[in-house]
């Protein structure tokens, strides 16, 4: 078996949203390492310059494109800019941009609810739709929505966030159904607690010890822990997979009783 042919991404072009930090930044490097040309998309491209320079210096093809997923007018131009800089159609989307709101359901005001849903659900929807239309025209592609274990199980203090991620998982399934005939596979990864800027909210709230007790593997995840699932879903290795939502969580979604 040729693992490089199975999991490799040579000749593919990928776009990662929210690529300026954390999981998005890491996954952009992973996809490039597997052979893909990668567009790193974020609101402020100056935050991407160092990462793009590092990738290019290592012999990869990479570019930075401006994208604010809550401003729909930026989405098409981001894909156009990526395709023109990288010289090919986007065949892999890692739909990663997202924000967290942690607080009691009764306390979250309307502006915060809108911010979370506009980014995590409507923004992800519109980015995926733009990708899907292009991939369908080109004969296929792979979309990976970055959801969360919060979309699979109920966790306190995450009402709008959990609702947005559960909706993203359901969107993944409907997209998979509608797009299978066009060669576009749509899957979700559901990270557990991954140590990024987002995780800092829990650290600041003194919740780390409590959270750790709920993770059977007794450690928080690192962005690199998502590499296996994302490479599987992005590559030919995942060619018969669509509509799945894969937890990558150290067993957090399991329960003893
Ligand atoms: P992060 O805060 O480091 O990354 C989020 C990225 O999304 C940032 O680069 C941010 O600039 C970008 N972003 C936010 N709003 C945006 C917008 N309107 N347009 C474009 N980009 C925007 O946090 P992390 O952890 O890397 O999060 C990445 C994804 O992983 C998010 O969707 C998050 O919900 C998800 N996730 C993270 C978990 C964790 O424990 N860190 C657990 C489960 C899911």
C-alpha cells in the first residue's frame, strides 16, 4: 500500500478559514506538509505573513487572503484571490473560523448571540456554500467543517456556541446528502478541549481541573492531535466517507454511566 498516494495531497489546493491562530494555523501547515497548496484566510492578512513566509521558505505553495466570514461580500473574493495566487481551484476547504461565548444562557445578550451564530453558523454556511458551488463545477472536493464536541453533547455555559456547532453538524449531513452526486464530500471534525487561544477562556475561569476530570485520556488536546482526522477526510483515504462528524477529544464524549 502506498500511504503517500492514499493520504497525500500533492496537486490539491486548499483554503483554511480562521488561519491566523490555533487550529486553523496548524492545519494549514499540516495540509501544506502533505503536499497541498494552501490559502490561509483571515480577517487580518498581516497576521498571516510570517506563516506564509515560513511555508514558502520550506518549499510549499501558500498565500494569504483576506476573509471575514461575517461579511459575505468578502467570501467570493477570498476564493478568487486564493485560486489565482495558487493557480488552481479550491478542492479542500477547512471551514475553521469560529468564536466562543462562555456564560450563562440567561445572561447572554442579543448582540453576543448574533455574533456567535453569524460567525459559527451563518459564516460557516456561506463559506461552505461558496466552496461547494466551485467544487461541484470542478467535479469534486472535500469540505471539512470544524464543529465541536459541544455540538454533540450538552455542556453548561455554552448555549449559543453549542447550538451553533450542533447546527453545523446537521448542516454537514445535509450538505453531504445533496453534494454526494457532485463528488463533493462533506464531513465534520469535533474537537474536544484543544489548547489554543480559545481554551484560554476556560483557563482564565479556573475550570481546567474540572474539565480534565471529564477527559478519559486525562490531557487536553493539541492542534496536532487533529492532523490524523483532517488528513483522512481531506485525502483519498477518506473517499468513501461523507456526512460524518468525528470526535477528536480524548474520549470526552464518552461517559462512565
Ligand atoms: P482561535 O481563537 O485560536 O481560532 C479561531 C480563529 O477564527 C482565529 O484565527 C480568528 O481570527 C478566526 N475568526 C474568528 N472570527 C472570524 C471571522 N469573522 N472571519 C474570519 N476568521 C474569524 O481558536 P481555535 O481553538 O483555533 O478555534 C478554531 C475552531 O476550532 C473554531 O471553530 C472553534 O470553535 C473550534 N473548536 C475549538 C476547540 C478548542 O478547544 N480550542 C474545541 C472545539 C472546537
